[in-house]
């Protein structure tokens, strides 16, 4: 899923640049570049946080099952 992760990060960068332009229509190249980097890194961090949360919930569900309990089949 490397391509999907990268597409999510690029979408975050584009959204951040668009947001910067809405806040400051005269934003310079440096401002737009910083917004793009922040959006790219932010989207990547959000995706990794969601992945960790999903893994934690899956682990919690596995831990709730009692050993030898075959009623869940």
C-alpha cells in the first residue's frame, strides 16, 4: 500500500497549500512550500496514527477471547 500512502500524503500537501492560499491570497512561494511540507508530513503522521489505533483494537479484540473458548467459530 505504498502508493496509497503516498497519494494520501500528496493530497494532504495539496490541501495545505490550498488552505494557505485561502488564508493569504498573496502568499509567497516559501509560505506555500512550508504549507506543502507540513501537509505532507501531517497526512503521513495521521495515517500512521490510524494504523496503530487499528492494530491496537485488533489486539484488544484478540486478548478478549478466552483461551480454549470455541464459541466464536
